[in-house]
């Protein structure tokens, strides 16, 4: 039997009250929390540790429109970075090789952006990684661009970002 009491003070004075612990649903409430689809995308990418070209464009667009905070994207990328898909790595490698050497003649370009260390890394290419983002905007305008890391099987790695259609090596 459920114990009831009468309220003695306040607006409900004289009404019957069932204590919380004796109420039939106490502690048994099923609450479904909806996860924001934008945040779910970041969690799925982090769980897989691989980001596709479409997802990268979506994340950068949302970051620039301030739908994501910079900290959320940095947390998703993590310290080690996110792997790019093999297809995206092939495209990126082809683009960097085209910046270094002419595809027709195989000769090194005069306006080649790479030093000898970067050239050795490209000769022994292993994989690409999304390392971080860089805000290339102004005080009033935010424009985040991805920073990529190119790994070699032997020689280490270098980081770069694209600005104005040119490769800018930063480390």
C-alpha cells in the first residue's frame, strides 16, 4: 500500500502527496537522448580513424560556418592525425608529384616548391594523414584549411597546406 501524506504549507496545503520513492515510476524513467547528427559525424570519423574526401569537405565547411568549434575538430583529429582513404592518398600523391616533376618529360620543374628532404620523402612515399587545421582568415572572417602530413617509409615526414593553389611546406 502506498503511503500518502497531506501538505501542510504552501499553495498545495491540504492535498494528498505521494513521496517520490513510493511513486510507481520513480527511478524507472526511460529517457532517450538524441545525439546531434553533426556531433555523431565527428564521433564516427574518430572511431574509424579514417576520413573521406566528402567528410573532410563537410567538416571544413561546418568549421568555417562556425557550426563546429575549433576544439571539437582538433579533438576529433587527435595527436596522431586521421588517415586519408587510399584513393585520396593516390590523388594527393599524384598532385604533389605533378608539382615536383612534369608528367610529360619527367624533368624537375623550375618553380618546384620542394627541398631535397621533401623530394626524398616523396620518392619513398608511404601515406597521407590529416594533421590539423589552419585558420587562414582575418580577424572578422574565419577560413580554416586542412594541414596534411606526408609520411615516408624511411625518411620521416613533412607537413604542408594549400594556399592560393600553391603548396606551402610548414614542417
